[in-house]
């Protein structure tokens, strides 16, 4: 199926592609710090279409480098992690975390040329329990993004990873498409079943008004429905360059989180979900008035396949196309779980992956409720074309501090207050 140039340029992330070039301007979450044991085995790492290996020396230093030994192209995944670097088991050449060849034992001392041999490697940093990689070309590195959740004490931040078998943009667009929530996730729920203070009280109104605008770092939306006593219920969310989504999962006063949709390659994506564990907000899976569990809604019950060491072996969900994403047709038939799939992440996964690895946008029949998706595509394309044409840095690369203030969530405001003012009033004084 032929894709348009815009579609191709948005989804292809390999080295030399327009989107690949834009993404490489930023620090990228690569893997959880706990995945690298000090002195343990190397890990295969697929990032922006590049096959890399990651390892942690016994001292704790982390290296991320090309998976191929520059001597004969042997996989360094087979190598030995030692103090001071990673040693290829083919001829014993050893490479430091900085990519320098520090030992060449198979070559006589008088013939040795280790000082002129390097393996391609990338700068790394660790923050919020994650190893971050910079894959760009700048000698003066940008700062890590100062997202609010990333600046909390590390013991107050939980990190969840999940792999999806679809393109990064499809997954991002699933995050910023809030209109599906009232069907896919809670389509079997009736408003009179939930307590008055439940976060899902207003979900019976399935067709909100959408208001969207561009921001300094991306785009944002407000999805609004009428509430009691001349008030409006709003769900507010952000897209932040290059792949971040701040979603309205709780009351905005307590909703400190961020999700990154990191391209492994053109057809596989790794989600990094950073969330504040100290939130006191009522959860979406809070029980019904009857005390019964919220049907089909769970946020943290992630079911994974056992990790393997292959390129796609990390953080794979148990449900996939081979088992119909664990759909239960009986649950679906009686209408209690609208989709027949249990769990919010699993439901989203099924929808996004069932589109295929790369959807052709030319097949879509978009509605007014897709305004955030349309505006976000345009926003990304605008930045991509400027970067491609003259190297204009995309939003946020050199403005790490700007990431600190955006907040997502839901809230009530008087109808008389316009949506932009209402948001600014709600977040004033909230950001920690």
C-alpha cells in the first residue's frame, strides 16, 4: 500500500530519515535502569531502527553502543562485561563505555593500533530510574527534559514499560484521542452506577466539545461536557515534542505523570509511563456504588510475556494478535465490558496494534472529535519540514525548563470562564 510522503516522513525513524533526524535532537528513554545489572549480561537494544547493546560495568558505568564489533562485525551482545568495558569474545578486543578500544590482546604490541579504533557509541544519562540516550550529533548536549514527574524524588516515581507492535505515531495518537474512552474503556458503564465523587461520573456524555490549540512545546486539548450548576467538566491533555503525552488520568491537582512513545523501529514502539506514586486522587478503577469492581477497568495489572534476549523480547504484553488480544466474547456480548478485553492498557493495545504496523492515513474518515490528532500531525510536520530544510531545532530541545509546567487532568470550572483561562487558573500554584 503506497503511503503519502507526509505519512512516510512522519512514521519512518531510521538514520537519514526526516523524523529520525528530528527525534535524534532529543534525549530518548531507552530502558529501565534495573534492566542493566552491574557486571551482568549485555542487553540488545533497538532504538530508532538502530541495533545497539547496553551494559553496566561492575563499577556501575553504563555503555550504549553499536551491536557490531568494529573488528569483524561480530555481535557484541555475546561479549563479556568487565571492569572498564565490554570485551568481544571473538578476538578479545575490549571497548570502554565511551567506545574506545582499550585492549587488543590478539595483536602483537608492536603492531597494536587500539588508539585508532572505536565502536560507535552514544552518550547516556540516568534519571528517574531510566537510562536515557542521546543519538544526535551535537558536541554540546541538550539538557534532559524537566518534566514535572521526572523532577520528583526517584522513590516517588513508578516507571512502567510496554511494547507495542505498531508505529510510534499511532500510539501517540491513541493517547490524545480522548473520545474513545467512553466507549472502549467504560462503554458498559451507566452514570447512575458511580458515586458522585467518582472520576467517571461524567462519562455518560459520550460526545464532548473539543477545543485545541498549539503550544510552545506541541499541542493541547480540552474536552468539555456540561456539569451541574452552570459548571463545565473538562479533560485537559498535552502532546509535547517529540513523543510525550500528558493524559487526563486523574484530578489535575494530583495528576503528575508523562508517557513517552519511543520508536524502537518503524513498526515497534516502547511506552515509558512515568507516574507519581504519591497521588491521592481517586482512581479510575474505584469501585461502583454497589461496591463491585469497575467492570473491565484496571490501570496497573499488566500481564507480560516472559522477557527474552532477542531484539523484540522486552516488555511484550501477554495479549496480541495471535490470541485475539485475549478478548472474551461473552463479556462483550452481555455488554458489561464493552470491548470484551480486560484492562485499559490491553484495550488500547488491541485497538492500536489491530490497525497494522503502519496505518495509511489516506484511508481515514476523520471526525470533529479527531481535531487534536489533525492539529498534532500538522504541528509535527511543520517542525519536521523546518528541521529538514535548514536545521531549525524543533520545540523544546534547548528549552528543557519549559517541560516543567504543563499538567493534564480533569476538573470542574464555571461555564462563564473560557477554557484557556480555566486551565491556567487550575494549574496556578499546583506544579511542585
